[in-house]
């Protein structure tokens, strides 16, 4: 009776160790993916095209005049 119980305990330990290893590996992989996504998100912020009219938006006094000059220049070209 003692032998089957020891076999069961060793089987459970083996399966549990494998599951813990699998969870640890998956956790490490997800952390790596999250780090790569953060790095790429920071890189793409500089690649966005900027609309010249948006540069002057919400800057206060004179910004509306500057935006109008940009639009006027575009109409002439």
C-alpha cells in the first residue's frame, strides 16, 4: 500500500515541477514581449508626420495668425 502512494507523490512532484517551469517560462516570455512593445512604442512617436497647422494650435495670442499664414501660403503654391 505504501508503494503506490510514493509513486503518486513522485508523479505529482514531477508534474508540478513541470507546470511551475512552464508558467515561469511563459511569464518570462510575456515580460519580454511587453518590454519590446514599450520600446517600439517609444520609437514610433518620433516617426509620426506633423501637420504644420497643428503646430500652431492652442499656443495663444498670435497662433491663429501664424496658422492663417500657413494656409495662405499653401493656397498660393
